[in-house]
């Protein structure tokens, strides 16, 4: 395994720059997820690391080698694609061994690598089948097995679970995390699904419009988002945002545009009276209190109850462990944990609370 480094990496398509000086350090053995909305540049960055896309400026290093000019076959990486990219006319075993066959590896070496990889992925009984005889999840395992037998320094995954149904995605997330814990190979994983990022990553890189918004562990990003974009992107349901300003006479409260007073524990460097965004996650509210919400939709999920309601003209989403009797049109009073509150500058979007 090896570290991966991006140093001020830029990418342009003609006159249009799509990556604007990306710098990221990935340590040996880390599982790092690049996450962001479609078009943010995460897949382009991964393809540049793989050697499938030219680099306009900056440097990409694998270990201590600058690989900008190296072809993909010389980078000692293995990539798993969204569409599996299996050869339909050869068996599972042959698909897994394909790169070794190209190198002229002996039959005994191929067997010594394919057999343990198949055991790890639960493919031993499928080695003689063809891709058309496999389910989507099995095909994805074969694609992963093909990467494993190469014993690369770095694994690259480009939205590998997006073609699977929701239940299978959950189980495959667990399998991939377990696989990484066993192999300890440096992994760079691209997805637009922030739940995948939160559950799988050692470190998350949040990207937006060709720049890195924030880098950190899943809980660092969840508990201490640097800006409005990260706060709104990380977390499901998303963080509630209310526009207003801190009370000039009482900095422990925030006054919304509709005149509601909401609690603050740590106002930080926000200026009293300056237009600010008040953020609180859905689970930061609890039943009973002095904040009046008008219920619009109640969504029982079994273990939790999701309530979509209005605070004045602002939509709020609450997540409660309790069941509630209120329905659409009813008033629901809640309290907000002031320690769960985030404040952001309304103009720059930067976090201003402590």
C-alpha cells in the first residue's frame, strides 16, 4: 500500500477549468471517500489518479512517485467501475485472473491469488460461471476480486454500488468495509451518496464546483461543518436552516425573520444583529418546549418519527424517537438543544459559531 497526494491539481476542458487547485493528502491504508453532487469534479479527480484523464496542472503522487506522465498500467493501482466492466465471454475465474494472464503469470501463481480472493468475497462456488449468470451484487464482487488479485498499492472505486438496489447497497457497504479492514490497502472511493461516505470512510473529502470544501472524519464533518454547503450536504435528513440574526440585547438567543426566538449556546464571533443562518439538525429538537411548529406531514418509520413542519414560513424537519399523536395542521411544540446549534454567515456561508 502507498500514500496518495494531490498537490494543487487543476483540470481544464478547453477554456473551462473544472478543478481549481485541489490539494489532498491520503495516508497509507486509509479509506478515503470523495463525495459531492454530480458535476463537482470527484470522478474527474479519480480518473486523473488512475491515469485515465490528463492533468492540466499540479502533481499527483502515489507514494513518493509523481505519476502525472505514467500510463495506468505502471501506476500499481486497481480500479472498480460503476458498470463492473466484466468480460462476458469468459468465466468468473478468468475475469479475476485476467490481469495476471496478460502478464504471463504461471497457472500456479494465478490459482494462488484467485483462490483466496474468491474465498474472501464468497465467490468460490461461482468461479466456473459466466457474468450473465450472476446477480448484480455477485458481478460487483467479481469486479472487486479482479482488483484484489492484482495486489495493488491503491484501490480506486468509481460509484461501484450505484447500480444496485437499496437493500443490496447496504450489505455491500458492509462487505467493502470488512474487506478494507482485512486487506489494509489504501482506498479512494467516489460517490454522490453521503450515507455511503459517512458509513464507510476513515476520511471524507467534500467537493463542490471543483474545489474541496472540507476534509475530515465523518463525525468531524457532521458535528463541525465548515460552511453551509457541508452542513446541508452531510446528514440525512438535511440540517434545518433559518435566516435571522442574534439578538443584540441577548446573545444567547437568535431572532428569526418571522420573530421567533431560538436558543444559542456558543454564538462565537458572530456580530449581533448581522444577518446569519441558524442551523440545527433534525435530531437536535425534542418534544415539549416553547418553539411552536405547524405540522404538515408525519412520517413514521418504525424506530423514529419524522415530522415536516413550519416555523413561520420556514420548513423544518424533526426526527423523534417517540411516537406522536399530532397530525397535519396541528401545533407541535418543541425545544432545541442549544449545544446542537450552528451559525453561518449569510453572505459567505462560513461557519461563525464556536
